[in-house]
C-alpha cells in the first residue's frame, strides 16, 4: 500500500500564487500528522490525497479507497443508518468501542457536536478504507470520548492522515509529521513533540545564522560608506576647479596621478565593496525566518467599572427528556476568569445560552464565540468585515495577524476556514474594547501556532473571561475558577464551583 505525491502543484481558481508548488511526499502505513497555520493548506492537502481535489500538475499515486472526514458535522454521514443497523462483527465492535447509540441517526439534530464527530469517524472506520484522512477529529470531544477515539484510531491499519491541534493525539498516534509552511511542505520524523522540537532547533539555527549574516552585512555597509567618502574626497582633490590657474605645479601633480591610475584607486575600492554589499544582502534575502507574533492588542476601556458583570439566582435549566441542570447562584466580577468543564452532553453550551439571555452589558461589550459557525453565518461575518470603514478594518486585520493569519488572504474573501472565522469574530469584538469574552470550545479549528497566540493574548486580557473547553492545558493557564458540570446516574446535571482547574 503506497500513497505518494510527485511534484504536485495546486492553485485555487482566482488565486495568483500556487498554494503548493511541485511538492513531493511519501506516506507510510500508520498515522502522519499534518500541522500548520490556519489557511496554510492542510485541508487542501487532505482533499488532494483523497482525490476530492485534482492537482494542476504532478502525480498522486494512491490505493483504491480513501475517505476524507471534514471538520464540519452539519450533516449525518450517508452510511450512518446502515452502520447503526448492521449486525456484522466489525460494526458491533466499533459501536461498542466508541459508545455509539442506536438512535443517533434519528436524533442527529439533537446530538452534541462531540457525539456527531464520534459517529462520523466510527462510520469511516467501519468502511475500512486504505486511506483515512481526518480533519480535526477531537473538536468538541470530551476527555473520556477522546480516549475512546484515540484507542479506536490506534487500531487502524491503513494509511492515516491527521490534521489536528490536539498535541496529545498527535503524540500518541503519529510517527512522522508534515509541517505546512507555504511555500514549503516539510516532513519531519517523530510525533508532534519530537518533530516540533526539531523544527524549533532548525528555526533557532536559522535565526542565529541570519543574525550573523545581518551583522556581516552591516559591517560591509559601514565600510562601503567609508570608502565612498574616501572616493568622494579623492575626486575633490584631483579636480582642477579649485586650483589657481597659475599654479602649474599642482596641476602637473594631478595630471601625473591620472596617468598612473592612482587617482581612481579609492573609487575602484568603493565599487568592489558595493558588489560585496549586494551579495551580502542577497544572502539575507534568502533566509526564511518565521514571524513571531505580538499579542498585546487590547484597547483602553477593555475592563468594566461595574462591581459585577452579571449575577444569576440559583435555579435549573431543562435539558429535555425530563432531565435538568441545576446550579447555585452564579456571579462574575470584571476580573474573574472562569473555566466551564464537563462531559459531552452535560449541558455546557445550554448553560452558556441561558447566561447570555440574562447578561446585560452595553452594546459591543460582550464577545461570544459559539462552538460552531455555519457556512451562512461565516459568509455574513465576512460581508460585515469587507464593509467596515478602512480604519476599523485595519484594526481588525492587525488583530487577526497577531493571531497568526495572513490578512491579505482574507480581505475581499467571502469564505474562510473555520479557524480563520473564529479569529475574525474575536478580532471584531476586541476592536470594541469588550468587558466580557465568552468562548465555547475556543481552540476548536485553530492550528497549534494559533492556539499558542490565543493563549498569550488571553493571558494578557484585561476583561472578564468565561471559557468552555476540554483542553485542560489551555484552561489551567487562563482560568482560576472552575464551574464543573457533573451528571448523576439519572442523567441530571449539577454545577459545582471550585477554585482552579485540574
């Protein structure tokens, strides 16, 4: 079984530059991680390898069957009903291993996003393809379901391609990683931690060499300036314009210097140095140094002067089928940083929606990022961005750039990746100097560099934070209060308040 790309190039219609230019890769059996910035082309690479997109030039040799599982789970997989009804041993084993319930097809619209993702991947595993390409498979999935998924994927024996921001998933499954860094696509051995450490070492080495080359270029420029000044001084000395017409002796000396060639020595040395300066600058231009992002973009006024952002008396929320979520009195001060945790289906998003209906802040002072933003909403957001006045558009795109995306790709566009849309929505809110940010699974769809950028930005945030996430590493850095949702045996959920995230 072999999957290989040979000098593959691909350019989207209307784009000036190719996304991929004569890339060659070979994928062994087992899992290969694919990492890179949002919009860099990770999803495009998956779709090319699976045959959903055709390369402009080059060749792709692939086995017979390939399945691509997209990030979105709006629609149920075509084979879901057949999978749920099948009595073959593989279907039964996968349903049991991934805890898929028999009625999920009938109630697809009521499933959590994490449950939908498990169903999507379970169907793909049941079909047993030669190539399985997964795009952000752990989005929306809680810790228990994540372990179920990792164990199930570990049993896959084909060629697996894995785009993910989940560091543990990449470390546990992958034996090599591809770093998509346009115009480069670089394969490095090892899991994510190992290959990213190698990438960091390469970057540090490149920066060190760049600084050395930059210092050498600056030294040459100073020497060139000195020699140009000498040449200019020599030009003035050999000019007869300043001589007394009767000073024949001085004029003779100038003529003798011209005949011997001594008068042009300084100029020739300056010209030689100019060539060396030009070559040194060419060396500098050839360096490919990764950009490091500034993440302090918060505006004055991004902190409420109120004592409380909101307060909500103790109560309960109906979850359907006679189940409910009960909570004590809830309140939040402008400096609070709260993390909401709990298993899929425990009502975290329902709690957020309930809170949003009871929070009263001035217009523009609340940022809310939902778990998912569908295609219609994405287009509407992009239309809003493209109609902004130039000054505010510049401010929004500066923030987007700080979060690791390239504004030039987004301005004028009507469609963007899910990760880019989340950055844009956050940037729109930040440009209003918000008092409260509520984010439901904020790391979903974000690439690993963007997650680090977002962590750094939110760590410096002056306003209140209310974050729902299964990423405990993310929460532990940013929050100091935990609202834990815990279901009981009957399916009812209780909210407990504790200090810290563990």
